[in-house]
């Protein structure tokens, strides 16, 4: 199995989702490919069994994945702050209209 086919296969196993990196960018595929070539393995089911846990562990602990996760967290916090600010301004406008009507004749 060559590197390009192996990268494509790993990307199908762990695809990118919602801004997270693809598997071949986050994991050092050269080391995994060397392990496979030492054992002369070409069966994809065997690859999933033997390297599945190692692949998942290396993907979720990679620097690229953690950086993407932190960026996603920052974006979600900023969006939450904007939503809270929008709701606060909306409530203030409603209160302002209420008090204008109530104290119009005073």
C-alpha cells in the first residue's frame, strides 16, 4: 500500500467535520505506514483492528486537532457573548418602550 492510498483510506476512516482537520494532516502517517509495511498487511479489516485504537488516540491527541478544538471553542464563546448582548439590547428596547408609554402623561 502506497502513502497516497493509505492517506485516502485514513481520511475515509476519520473524515473532517465542522472545521476539524482530516486524519492525514493531524496524524503522522509515515510511522503507521511503516508498521503496516513491516508486517506486509494489505487487508483493510486487519488494518482497522490493529491500528484503529492507535489511530484514534494519535488523532485526538495531535497538536493540529487540539488547536482546531481551541479555535472552535473561542468562536462558540464569542457567538454566545454576541447572542447574550443581542438579547440584552432587545430587552432594554422593550423596557424603554414600556416606560415611555407608562410615563407619557406624567
